[in-house]
């Protein structure tokens, strides 16, 4: 797939699939590279910024992750955006804000796994801190 993207870099669907694969493999370096290419191909799509924000948060670049989440505004009503913001706030130990975002996510998309997983992670983090 990387070869196809290299030969035809303007194929947004292929770029997206590649970034999703990198995310599933937990390959942050490739995820970051795929996100950069996706942003270069289509700057108005939020997915490239969400992927790059994820890579930055994993690398503990929370300010960079937050900056990437602020760039696109279309994501605001999409499940992936709420999940990304919730994950970022949880990484910053801002649990009450993260909980609100995960709650909102569960309203927008009730079956979205990240909402439940995020809430479980917050409960476990706060119980460990006590």
C-alpha cells in the first residue's frame, strides 16, 4: 500500500487507510509520516490532524497535539474528534474535562468503544491516585 501511495500521493482514501494501519500497529513514526502526507494532500480534512495529534500525544507532545486538534473545526461533531480531545485531556490528567468529552462522545455515537474505554481509564486513574 505504501508503494501505491508513493506512486499516487493524491489518493486520500489510500493515505487514510495507511494512517489507520499505522495506528493499529502502534507505529508512531509511520503514523506521523502518514498524517503529514494526508494533511499535505487535503488540508481541510480533519483526519490528518487527528492522526498527527494522536502521534504527538503518544510522544508526550501535549501542546503539539492540542494545536493539531484546534486546527480543523469540522471534527467537532464527529466521534473521532471527541475521542481525541478526551484522550488528550486524560493524558494531561484533566479528568473532569476528559469525562465530559467522553460523555458527549457517548451521546453523539452511543456504540463508540473509545467513549467507554476512556471513561474506564479515568475511573482507574482516579482510583489509583487515591
